[in-house]
C-alpha cells in the first residue's frame, strides 16, 4: 500500500487567476487600472522637414498659442490636419450662447479628433494645457487605435521654459522619458530651430531609411 498522500485540488479565487497584477480587480471593487501605453521614445533633432507616418497623432505644446498657430499654418503641408480648441471656438462664436461656448467647443474638438483618428487620418492637435493629464486624454484613444504618437514642444522665453508643468514637460522630453506617456517621438523647437523648419508632412517612411 502506498504511503503517498492523495493529491489535493487547489482552488484560486477570481482575484488570483491572472498572472498580471494590472489585470486583477482592484481592492474594494474600484475601477481597473489604466492600460500601460508606454513605448520606446526617440528624441528627434531639429530638421528642415518633420515627417510623420500618415496615421499619426502629433500633439503640439506651446506657451504662446498664437505663435504656435502661426508656426503650424506656415509649415503644414495639409492644413486640414490642424485642430485646436481656439480654432473651434472661433468657428462657434456667434452660433452658440457665450456661456455654452467652452463646453460645446470641447465636445466638437473631441468628436473631430476621434473621427479623424478612427478613419486613420493624421491629426495635428495644439493643446492649451501643459500637464500629463492634458496629453493623456488624447494619447490613450490613439494608442487604443494603434496610431503612432508624437509630441512637438515649441518653446517660448527662457522664463516660460521653467514654469510649472511646462518646465516638467521640457525636462521629461530632454531625458527621453515621454515614452512612459505613450509618445514614440518628441522634439523640442525654439528660436532658430523653429525658424529652420520648412515643412511638416505626413508620408510613409521608405524601408531603406
């Protein structure tokens, strides 16, 4: 007669059935953790041509929105790709009640951005905020659609560069850590380096490059 103990059946609770802690229900039944959208980030050097793949989302951050809009209108090959809250507000002014303008503009902008991304069309989005939360709102749907994500920081004065969230963004970009936010590339432009950019275009990158 064998002395070996009979095998026991071990049952796991539903919280223990997956090997990834991010997939497990949160204690107390809270909302699931956001998906990890981190990628490898490349910090680009300034060039006279900025070229991105045709399905890309390009987020532009700048302390001076008017100067940034002028820059984009100068360099964009296809100006229909350019969207911003300020442009939408101008379109809606006089068509909606002033007290509803901000909320309506935000909804229209979100709809336009998501529609273009869903159709695989390029988007150049000028943001008015500088925080990671401001960027995350747009990067996550692009990541869900597997769209390439890029960031352009148009710098202002030396004083602007060190202010709060903008200074944090500048430092994060310089050390190549924007991949944690889901950006594949990032570039910092200011002064002469911004003036040297002649074209921002969307083209498939040849295989030999």
